[in-house]
C-alpha cells in the first residue's frame, strides 16, 4: 500500500470528523435552547399569568352575560318598530289611461320605455341596421323563434360598432 495515500486520506477523514463534530455540537446547542424555551416551570412570569387566568375565569358570571345579551340582542333590546304611512288615494280616471313604465332599455342613441299590460307585448326598434326586441315586464315576446340567450347587440358583423358621434371623450393616461 502507498503510505502517502493513507496519510492524505487520514487528513481528509480528520477534517470531515471535525466538521461533523461542529455540526453535532451546533445541533445539540440548538436543541438545548429549544428545550429551555419550552420549559415553562423555569419562567417567573408564568405563575402570575396562570393566577390572572384563573381569576378571570372564576369571575365570569353566566347570568350577567346572558342578561347583557338579552338586553342588546334579545327580547329585552330596544324596539324600532316601522312607521306606516297612509297610501294617498289614487285618481281612477288617470290610472286607466296612463300607467307608470314597467321597464326601460337604453340604446346607444335613446331611451325606450315600454308601458304596462295595455301596451303591446313586444316592440321592434330599428337602430343602425340591427333589430332589437323589447319585452314588457312579464318577460313574454311575440316571436317564438327568438333565443333569449342570444345577444344581438354584440354582433360584430356590421362593423359600425365604433362610430364617432362627435361627443367629447374622456382623457386617459397611458401606462
């Protein structure tokens, strides 16, 4: 065997042993410091905290707490009854001719109201070549072929979706 090889390997082994000894000592010191933190019998503040906790629990009065809850959130709390107002009498002559609007749809150019049951069930409005169907408050339409889930207003076939109407714009900051 080569004595130089054995000597070099012994030096390397001793270095590794020293590093392992340092690692084990650090690990042992860390575990002892954790043990010291967890040892509550040595902490002088804990008996005082324990006594305060005992007295706080002992001083709790369930009847007093239940009475407080009843006064603030239960049957003994202050009442705030609603005030009722008399409904003003309705003029029957004007109510037969004109009734308040049921629904309103806003288009890009104008607002359209549909009247209650005396109005038509459905109106068709021409707006820039697209047809929009409006219904009254009960949700019925005259067209049985119409799909209620189709959104015709988002069709991009016409290409007239972005038209400059000359209205002033909103200033925007670029990021």
